[in-house]
C-alpha cells in the first residue's frame, strides 16, 4: 500500500464533555491551537468519542473528527472535519458540524500568507450555518507568540432563516507559556469586527492547559468566553464554555 494512504497517527479519544480548546459551536473557532507545526509530510488523524447514560435519563453523545495535514517545504495545507450529536430521551439537543480548510505559503520563518474556507453548524446556538472565506497574513514575532490578520466574507443563517452577509476583519493574538516540559498554558484572543460597522464585532477569549501524562497519553482542560454583538434572535450575546479532553496515541 502506498505511504500516502497509510495512517501516520491514529488517536482514540474519550471526551468527558465538549472540548473547550476546540469549541466548534462558538461563534469563533480557535484554529491557531489546531496547527501541527511539528509535522512533516502527509498525516491523517482520526478521533472519536462516545458518552451516554442509561436509567432515569437516556442520554447519548457521539463525536467524530477527521484531520489531514500535508506539509511541504514552503507550502502546507490542512483539513479539519468534525461532527457532534447528542440526544436525551430520544430528543436531539446537540447537532454540530464543522469543516475548515487552510492553505499556507511561507515567505520566511516568520511570515506566511494564508487562504481559508470554513463551514460551521451549531444547533445549540441556533445557527443553521456559518460560512467563511478569507485571506490574510500570519506573523511569528517570537517562538511562543503568534499574530494573525485577515479579511473574510461571512454568510450565515439561523434556524429561523435570519441571514447575514457581510465582510469582517479578523485579528488574533496567541501565546504559549511552557510551565515545564510537556505542560503548557495556551491563551488566545480573537476579534472579528464588521468592516462597515466596527462596533458590531465578535470576540473570543480562550485559555487552556495541556499536559502529557506519558509519551502516548495527554490531557487538556480549558475555558473560553465568546461575545457576539448582534446574535441571532433567541441566542444570547455571551457564551461561556469549559471542558476536558483525553487523548491516547497508538
């Protein structure tokens, strides 16, 4: 079988709750934490989780993720796709879909140009879909700092068919603080104002701690707060979420 089709890594992941450091239902998804800068060549990663309860309440939660990375000398791209479904007593209360595709070209060790496409669906935020298409620059001023600026078009629709079609600016600041080897605190802030009205913005503040228990086992715990200045009818402007994630690498 050609090397291209071989799985370089396979992850079996069990989630105690929604992964805070990868909260697809949030108005803003922190892609910076999802970069795999240490990878080389082609990599396929699969992960999934099942959670449930039987008794007074019948509850089921399913999550499945696919990730593809292709890293060349000056060009890289990655694709992330995720699906999460939850039901209680036969009634579905959570149904989220997410897809992100990003193409990157390095001008130097510090500066890269990036194009991206993103599709998201989050029923619990009354969001039927959110589609983003944009381009921008990413700057690495120091080993533990990342800065990004871009322009993007947003097309979104609610469950009651409210819609938005607008251009937004996108800026973020990301920092990784190493407490000790294998233990890091990740902090990120995103700001996405509408070009025609800068007061109409979406904000994400996120922090998490990740640490390696062994060479194969790792744990991540995080919290994030997001704010949408003009949410869809029925949705709150602020969202606070937290969670934990357990990952084992075979």
